[in-house]
C-alpha cells in the first residue's frame, strides 16, 4: 500500500465557493478547487503525494493516518 492511501481525501461542493474543493485533513492545510469533481480528486491525489515527498525530504515523520476514520459522522456531531 502506498503511503498516500493512508490519508483521507475529501472532495466536496461548498456553496459559498461555487466549485468543488479537495482537502486531506490531518496531512496538509489548504487543498485545491475546480469546477470538475474528478479533476479536483486527481489534483488532490498529486498534492498528497507531493506533500509526503516533502515530509521525507525534510526528514520529518508523517502525520498519523486518517483513512478509515468516520469524518462524516464526527462532523455531524459538531454541527
């Protein structure tokens, strides 16, 4: 399994942005956005790979894995 598979990748449509937004909570701040959902997911996957490479290049340990966590239900309890 690739290290990038250890991190949840979220693509959503925030009404205020009027486009798809991608994020990888727990791994990186920010993300990417575009009008095409698949394009956002492809960009996000590339950004996650690049972020992992930067961690390694800087000799920093990777953050704890986030894949498999139940973000949707956790977010509902906060709202």
